[in-house]
């Protein structure tokens, strides 16, 4: 009788349980949850990112034809740059909206952005349209921020800020204005926009530096606290072990003390 009851209990434990916690006696589960499929690397968001990278050399070739003096090719270069900038706007949006975020996209997207902006700045400076020091400041900032990302990568990923997005927008707008083959008045307006972009670029670089320093400081404080807790735990255990040893070996029980007194008599 006891064995029969034990077998019945075991069978009931093995039966599947539904969402309400009730055993599904005598029936199979309504559905089996399939494992989540990994996001494929080949998707529309990554395709736009790769397309933007391909457009960079196309843009530079069009920009340098006839040393940048051809109105037609300058216009073509502007159109290619604008198309590449639009892909930068939509690839990230599609990746987030459709759940197409991949490790390849995380790596390739910032590379494509820096290649496009950096290539355009260098191209404009080579043609004498944009001062070299402006190009140097912006590229140095991008390299510095990239180094900071690696510095704090294992502690925290610092998300892109609104200032960073404004920086990219102003840089792209200023570059597009410089590319258009218009008169000197247009170039002055482009210089004003680039000046604003430069201010935001430097400010966001300093802000990112401050955030990275705070992340490292917080990580160091947490590590020091964990080490201190471990040291306190070890010291407490050692103290407890020492107390136990004294109780076992160094303390004479009252009964033994009485016997010892009697023997002395």
C-alpha cells in the first residue's frame, strides 16, 4: 500500500504544470515554446550600414574630380553624401524597431559614421575649403572618445547623448553646405554652422570624458568595497575559529575543576 501511494505521488510530480500551477493530469502541454531564433547578420539595417561604407569612396572620388572645381561633380558628391547621411538616420531606427540589433551592426555603424564624416572633413581640407585645424579637432575628439569607450567597456556602456546626436547633425549639415558649389556668402553660412558644430563637438567630448571618469571611479569604489567585505568576512571567520579553539582546548570544564580540587585535598 505504501509503495502504491509513493508511485502515485512520483507520477503526479512528473506531470507538466500549466500556468496556474495545476498539474495537467492525463494530457500533454498545450504548446511547446521554441527557443528564440538569433538575429541574422544579413538584414536590412546592416545592409544600409554596409551601403553607407561603400558610399564613402564613391563620395570622395566624385569630390576630387577636377580638383573639386566641377559644379556637376560637386553636386553629385553632395547628393552621395546626403544619401549616406540618410542611411545613418534609418539603419539604427530599423534595427531598434524590428529587433535587428546585432554585434556586427554595433561594430560597423560607428565605423561607417566616422569614415563618412572623417573622409568628408579631410577631403574638404585637402581642397582648401575647410581649415585643417577644424578637421584635426573633430577627428582628435572622435579618436579620444573611441579610446574612452574601450576604457570603460567592461564596466558600462555609455549611451549616446542628445548632445552627441546634435553634434552629428550639425557636422553633417555644415559639410553638406560646404560641398554645395555656391558663392562666398553660402560659404560664410557654412562656416557659422561648422563653428556651432565645433563647439558642440568639444563640449560633448569633455562631457563623455567626465562620464567615463565617473564610471571608472564607481567601479573602483565597488571593487574596494567588495574586497573590504571579503576581508571582514575572513577576519570574522578567523576570529570565530580562534574562539572555538579556545573553547575546545583552553577552557577547563567546571566538573574537571571540582575534581581537581578534591584531588588536591
